């Protein structure tokens, strides 16, 4: 287990380039199973979760070549479906929630799939019902082995149908779309997720020969085809990393230019930071965050306390609420952070309270933050990263704090952020990996 040792209190200055989007990469890589031809993907973030998925595909018999950093060529001509029953697959897939998205492509192409209960962040219940209900509506037969905690699913031939998803699950929608592109007939998915990464998946599938209409909306219509061909695809910049860098700049009073952010795909993220009083200037496809001594949280027109809440796209992504919460601790004013989608994601606030933050945890979903206006800086402390997003939030807090902090279990941060200490140290941070 690795640890970060962070000397806080340093102002940073310079440029940062966001990595490719983790959430898009996991979907796109699974989609390579849909064709026997070469698929070239660029801007793949070489983070632990993505590399684990690539390793799983290698076990399935997919030929994978790394031609450049972040550029990979996949060929799934020869899939070894028996690998799904191996102990090696069970061990690897159970540690990676994104592995669930191999089921849709395998159902479409081979007619069967198997997966253990997926792992991932411990951020509350993350049910898989949406995935399997969608598959069943297309004619698949599903069994859950409660003794061994694994899922078996089979389908002689998937058939298009109408479905109204019980929730706008991003991975659920992606999985169902990948199954439907080669189903017989027309599949209509209502209440579909429409995040930019799901849009990217649909555009990639269309470039492979799929016929998907309604991209960018919550109503997708998919006319099944008999086969898909290869393609070239480039992954978007990671909006979560862009938001993390904005929060980092504000908390440390740093001047940072974030290059090539994919501004058209950021949604309300920049404006949500502006609601906390943070200056975010657009320069072409770059974002510039100047050094600010203070930032003040807005109130609503009637003077009531501001609420920052997550919501399905085009609402605010839940993956950034941990960062918003940390940034608010040094703002002027108060804000209610409402995490609607996961009931355990705010439990890391006890570490921030230990550092001197004024936070009232109302319940598993809501926390009220009373900003310190940088009159009382956070104090260094010893912490443990419970999940990816809380991990980066704690790192931001430590970089702004007085003294030397440590963060254990930074493998959680590595799951979502590539070489974070090297990139920030180049701007003036003092982070040591132990």
C-alpha cells in the first residue's frame, strides 16, 4: 500500500493537460469486443482501472498493441469465452466495476456472458438491475448464483424491443446499447443516459456500422445490424480531472491554465464553480483560473443558502461533489452539498473536520459547509483515501493545508488519475510517494 506525503501551503503556477476520460475509456474499450476488425483508440488514460480492463480483454484473447502512449490497437477476432470461467478472470473482474460492460458486447456477438459481482468504489449501493432487466427485455435469460456471487446470462438471439429504464444509468445504458446494436429489429431505449461519454460511445458504434438515432437525448432508437467493422476513435478530455484542477487552483490560490478541456462537453461544471465565487475564464478551448485570495459563494435571489447538487446529465456529475465540498471549506459563505445518487460518498468529511473545516453532516446525502474565507487555513493531518473522488478531494485539502499531511491507500487515486504527483510537482507542489 502506497502513501502520499504532502507539504501544504505552496502556490502552484503553470499549465495542466487533462488526461483522457476514464469513464469513456471503460465503455469504449469494451465496445472493441463487438468486431473482429482492428479498433484504434487514442488518448486512453493509463490509469490502474483502465489497465485492469485491458488486461481482462487480453485474457479473453483480444490482441492488443500499444503503438504510442495512450494509443492502442484492439483486435477481438478470436475470443476465448472459456476464460470467463477461470479463477484469473474472477479475481480481476471482481475488483473492477467497469468489467460489467463486457456483458453487452459478448451477448451481441457470442450469445453468452458471465461475470462475478463487480467491485469498485465503496460509495453505497450500486445495483445492476438496469443492465440485466434491459438484457432480459431483449430475450436474454439471466441467473444469479447467490452462493458464488456471480451472474450468468445467455441469449440465442437478441431481439429489438421498447424499454423504459428504471434509472438513467450510464453504464447500464452503455451495456444495453452495445447489446442492441446487433440485435434483430429495432430497440428503443427511453430514459437513457445521455452523458458526453455515452454520446461518444454511440458515435463510435455508428462509425463501426451501427444505426443509432437520438444521440445526446434520453430517447435512443437502435436498428440492429448483422456485423460491425473496425474504426479509429479518440477519447474526450476527462471532465472530472478538469473540475479537480479548477478546485485545486482555488484552494491553493494558484494560477493555472488548463489546456484542451473539451469545453463543449463540460456542461455546467465551469458555471457551478463560478457559483462558489471562483473565476474561470475561457480562452478558446482552454480554461484559465487566476490566483484568488478569496472567493465568495453566491446565494439564491431570495437570499437563501446555495445548494450544489448532482443530477443526471446535463446536471452536475456526482463525481465532482467531493471536490466542490472541499473547495467550499475555504470560501466566504455557506453552501449545502447534496449528494443524491450515492449514500456513502460524503463520509470522508470527518477527515476535513479534523483539519479544521466547519462542516455539518446532515445525513448520508447532505452536508452543510460553513466557509472559513481562508482566515483559518486547514491543518495537516493523516488521512486514508476511501475512494477515487474523495481521494483527490483530500489531496486538494492537503495541498492547501499548513504543515505536512499523509494520505494512505493512494491506489484509489491511481485508479482515476495518472501520475498526479508528478504533474503537480512540476507546477510547484511538494508531494512524495512512499
